[in-house]
């Protein structure tokens, strides 16, 4: 079909005659979709949607890259540098929270055993298993602290990528976000 990717590689824009009907002024490549700030081309988010190649939905003019497992279509969502950095910082903050939580809980377990002695009600049957459980619990606590921090900060007016008109139209046509399975 006409909406298959060209041999030189896929374009992230629909063909001009694709028939993608969007409300006038609903989006612009020069405005960040998330916050309405000035978008920068090198900060754009590339949304990849997938579908079963045996039952391929309409790609609305976007080029489709086929494989045996799934067909992929990519849409460029304009984004500003601040929104890109905010997204990256959130991921870094979560990883740091996990590591810090695990280190604090694991370290406090080690310190109490080595210096202060454990309370008599804290019975340890298997030292390695207890350490692993406490490290995991510390990582969970650190992650929850980061999520709490993110929700208590001053809210930032941002729109979801699902609401970006081309993504919404492709999702309505039958495309979906890739699963992590």
C-alpha cells in the first residue's frame, strides 16, 4: 500500500494526501504539545504505535514499518527543552530514590547489627534473605517517596501524548502503545 515506509527509511510525517483530518489550529510543530512553550525540533518525542500486521488498521498516511511480529508507525510530537528535561529528571529521580532507599534501609540494618544490636523482637532466620527483603523494601519506600514528591510539587499544566491529535486518531483507528511484555 501507499502508506508503507519507503526503502530509504520511514518519514515521521504523513503523506500530504493522507486525509488526516484535524481541527484547524489543533496543533503546530513550533509549539510544545505538553506546555504550549516554543518547541525545539531536537527535543521532539517520537511516539511509536504498534499493531498486528495480519490485521493492519489504517495508518492515516503515516508510513508503516512491518515485521513478522508487529507493524509500527511513528509520530513526532513537538516538545520544548524544559518538558524533555522534566521527563528525563523524573526517571533519574526515580532511580536515585530506589538506590537511596535501598542503601538507607540496608545500611541501617547492617549498622544496627554491627553496632547497636538488633531488638529482641527482630528474629533473623536467614541473614541473606532478610538483607534482600530489606533492600527491596527500601527501594520501594524510596520510589514511593519520589512519587509523593512529584505529586506534591506545584502542578505543571501538561497534556498527555494520547491527546495529541495524530496519536489520538491512530489510536482510534486501532493502533496501540507497545506493551512491555
